[in-house]
C-alpha cells in the first residue's frame, strides 16, 4: 500500500504499464519500467549493438543469489530496529552477510525488500538487477546480489547492496539532525554524481538514462563520495538513428524535465535537467518542492528565478546553514551551470561530460585562488604605516612585495596568475 500511496504523493506515473519481464528474459521492446513502445521520430544517436539484457547475461555471474532465509537471518528477521529507510520500492534494512565461501569476516550490507503490492515493483526490481549487474563505476552503488522467491506466501523480491554509511545527500542537505554539509563537500559530491551520470550517458556501449536523479538517490560512502542508487526506472537510450525514446512518463515530482513530462520523449537531457534541480538544492539547502513554505517559495525553481546568478541579491538564496562559509563566486558559477542544465529546450542543455568539465574548472580555479591566498598570507613582512592618504608613489616594501608576487606568478597559471596581475595594476596605476 505504501508503494501506491508513495507514488501518489511523490512519484508520478502517467500511463499504465504492461506485464513484468522475467529476469532472464530478453526484452523485445527494450522495456524496463514502462509498457512503452520505442516509437521514435527523427534521426541520429548512439548505436547499441548489445542491450543491457545481453550484457547482463555475460556478467550476471558477478551477482550473488541469496536465499530468503539467508537475508532474513542477515536482518534479524527484518527487525524494525535495523530499518534504515523506506522508499517507493519498499523498506531498506541494514544487515550482515557471510562471505559466499563461508570464510572470513561478515560484510555489512543494505537490503531492500520489495513491498508486496505490485507489478510495478517487480519490474523495477528486474531493471535494477539487470542494470546494476552490468554497470560498474566508482560513483554508482554496488549491487552484491539479489533474492527472488515465488512461494506459497507470495513473491519475495530483495536486493543486497554495499552499505553506504553516510546515508543520502537528501539527509545531509535537509535533515537538521545531521551537521551542515560543508560547501567543499557539496561540490565534491556533485562532481562525483555528475561523473556517475556522464558514465551512464557516454561511457558505455549502450546509453543508459537514469530517469530518477534526485538527492535521495545520491548515497554517500564513509568519505562522502557519492554513489547513485536506484536503477529501477533506468532505461536504455534511443537506438541508432533516433533522437529519443518514447516512454510512459515516470519519475519524481520536482525533478523531472518539463519536456519529458509533456511529451513522454525521453533523452539523456532529461537527466541533465534533474541534475540542474539538485544543483539548486545544494546551493539553497531547500528541497525542489516544499509544501510548507509560502506559495511563492514552494517550487524551488520558481523561487530561485527571482534571485539570478548575476544579480546583487543572489546571495540571499544560499543555504543559511553555510553561514558565509562558502565562496559566492563559486556559488554564482554553480548557479549559472544549473541554469543551462535547466534550459527549456533540451538541446540547449549541456552533455553530462561538459558538466563534469565545468565543475572541475570551477574547482580548479578555486584551488588556485586558495593557494594564491595562502601565498599572500606567507608574505609576512609588515607594511609600513602610510603617513599621507594621497601617497601615490609605491612604497619600497610594496615594490618588494610586488616583485615577490610576480615571482609567484611565474609558477602559477590560469586564474590565479590573472588575479596577481590585476592586483598589481590596481595598486601601481
Ligand atoms: N546501499 C545503501 N546503504 C545505506 N543506506 C541506503 C542504501 N540504499 C538505500 N539506503 C537508505 O534507504 C533510504 C530509502 O531508499 P530508497 O531508494 O528505497 O528510497 P528513496 O530514494 O528515498 O525514494 P524513492 O523510492 O523515491 O527512490 C535512502 O534514502 C537511504 O537513506
Ligand atoms: Mg532511492
């Protein structure tokens, strides 16, 4: 019941969907989560010689198949105290499993147990097993194995993942029980998440569209490295010669691209839109939809429009929990990046590899600026007190300082070098 309720509340699904595929079955219509046809218009796109099911057949031996009793034991009979989360699919428990060969230390895992109400859940389970059985990247959650039993007491579908001790980005951004997520960690998380998406879109022989990018699906490991989770809604990108996949519209309110909602035409650029939404969540510390705020502030994207990245009032939207422990310049750059990701026209949105590049540039400039600031702090010689306000002649110590800066400038390039030059001009002219 929770699942249907949840879909009503948070997720949406427009068209009804067809029967569930079997795990080992090769799909006829490349259909993972919707009963949708790949009826497609226009031209050009990546070729997909082998689809996910074929790749899965090759790699499936990497996944462990668990018995239900093993997982019951691992979670102390799905003890309430071990429950760590609940989503549209079902409940998530922390558990401990023995190694497959019975030797060595047990491994801590997260076990997701499907609620028993649905075809939709079963289809998502199949998709998750097939995608995560194939995909491999440091920024994607690792599926260890699964359990599927169709017994007298109904069907049981479970998934066993590597445990992520720092829960999700959603928890750290919006739950006051967690300490404030520092600015640099936010940037590190968003870069890793972007790399995960870029891998899905551009790093495989088949393109994968994630379709459910949101802060609750960005899990965090012990070092706050992000890992994308939940591939239940993922699907293959368009076949060669096509620009999009026509699908049933599924996703989460507040994150899905408007063009996808309107037309059902799915492209990798739908994920780029969702990424833009999460960029604004990271900047503001606000959820994409918040019903308990004044009307004009309920929809994050509408609210932030009133505070453009290049305006003076931009700083007003930054997460107050950061308490000025962030760089406003960097924040503006992130907002500008978010704005292009949120372009109305999908074609104008950048590719995820471009987003990754931009995020790296933003980080690099800041690191250079930081090291420049540090170098400035290292210049310890005190400035003589100026006796006249209108003294236009550079003092001896200023000249020495400039010579020192110039020297430093020889060893740095890019923005920090430019910054040094600007400083020199400002003083000398
Ligand atoms: N591998 C994992 N390690 C640790 N915690 C996890 C793991 N997977 C999920 N969780 C926890 O369980 C919570 C629920 O996850 P789940 O994916 O079921 O739902 P959701 O992402 O919150 O919502 P939705 O169903 O809409 O995707 C997560 O927010 C996270 O806190
Ligand atoms: Mg999730």
